[in-house]
C-alpha cells in the first residue's frame, strides 16, 4: 500500500487526502467508491458517508490533544467492528 500527501494543495484537498489515507488504512472494514471523475465536493460527501467507522479515530486524536493540555491520563480504545 502506498500512502502519500502533497503539501502544495488547498485545505479542502488536504482534508480529502487525509480522509483517503484513513480509508486506505481501514480498507478491509470500509467499502468506498472514490474516483477522480467525481468532483472534490462529491468525494468529500461520499467519504463523509462512508467514514463512520473512522470517526472513533478522529475523536481519539482529539482526546489525545485535550489530555495533553489537561495533563490527564485517559484510557482510550479504538474499536472496529
């Protein structure tokens, strides 16, 4: 599997690339149809619908940032069904 991020792109494109990387990592668990023929907006809408399994990961990253600020240790588990 090849993952790459281009640094010369707009914020929307960077978010889309991040979502696509998450999708590639969790590919066995998620079915996504995402090709270049769709517009950027349609890609984001389609990924947003398909990325429900990845939402725990997003909240996991958010909780890690918060716990660093509060300096609390939390047990966080990412569960994939």
